[in-house]
């Protein structure tokens, strides 16, 4: 797992945050990386950084808006046309907003569902069969601690991450004897641009982890002989995710509403 020389990794949402960190880590381990996100300038900057350290062919840039209809199938066709074999898939692209559901505009909701769910499923469906056939590969789907209970003020986001967790664990169950590692990574609040774009509640600031923390958690899980289907980053986040099991759903949702309310003063 430490040496990924000769492998090709596709990372979505690679222009910043966790996607950027996964790209840097995978390149450091020897993989060639294919970087996908909307912001071409940021992708090229990252590719230049990787190329300077690992060689000119270490990174490929594919600027693409994954919220556009059929973007996932287009991406898969482009890579197939180039003869690119995807050995590692990191479905990192995703976003959400801290907002009352009734105040969120319809396009934002549709885009959120497309990027967080549809694109992730389509890309997994495009590349997982080849991995299973080769009896080797890695699929990393970024879920969230938001997957473990209903999340007022991030209703759509929380629901999409619950889907990602359930979907990924199901795939782990199907492929665990195939030689392919499938992992749902569940970060809590993390110091990335996600919180700048989506907003956050004051209470979350006290729980923020670093991108490096999440990367270490990911590869520690993947390097286990019997790798799990999911992993939660950070002890406090594990306690938070598990604690919801000990409350009634009504109580847990009311508590989450208080914590997540963007209008609540700190």
C-alpha cells in the first residue's frame, strides 16, 4: 500500500481541500494522479507542484463540472479513450450548505444531489468492474459524520452522505473477497474550503480536524489486513457518531438542530 508505483488514481474535487491532499499523498506514494474539478487554474497549479517533485507525467488535469448532466459518463469515456486504467478512485467531490431547506434554491439542491450521489455512483460503476476483474484496486468514497443521523439545516447534504455511507459499505460487503478495497471515509468538521463555501455553525469550530488527520486515518484503514468498509476520523467524531445510538431519534434531531442552527449566536 505504501508503494503505488505504476498505479493511476482518479481524484474528483482535487482543486482544494481533501481532494488536493489525497492527490499529494497518492503522488508521494508513487501513483500517477488524474485531477478533476471545475477550477482549471487550481488544478494546473497542483499538477505543477506534483510534476516538480515526481516528474512531468505524474499528474494529468481534466477540468470538469461534475454537477452537469452526464458529466460522469463523459469523464469515463474520456479516460477510456485515452487508454487510462483507473486503479484507485477517490470520489471526493461534494458540497453542502448550512441553510434552512425552504430557503435553498432548487438548482443548488439538484446540483448537490448530482455531485454528492449520482456522479459518485456512476464513476464507481464505471471503474469498479475493472478492479474486480483485475483482483486489485481501491475505491475511496468520502462520506461524513453527517451520515450517522438526520441533520437539520444541512438536510440534503446529510441525506446524501448517509447514502454514500450505506452504498459504500454495501459494496464492501460485495467485494471484500475480490482483492479490491472499498472504503467510506467519514470526516467530521475539517479545515477545508468546504466551510467557507457552505457556511458552518459556531459550535462546529471546536471540533475541526486537519486534512492531514483525515489522510492518515484513510491509509491506516486501507493498510489493515482486513480493511473495514468505513472509518470515522478522530476520537471525538467517533463518540459523536456513536452517541446518537443511545438517544431517541427525536432527541438526537432536536439536539442537532440546536448545534447546527446557522442563526444561533456563539
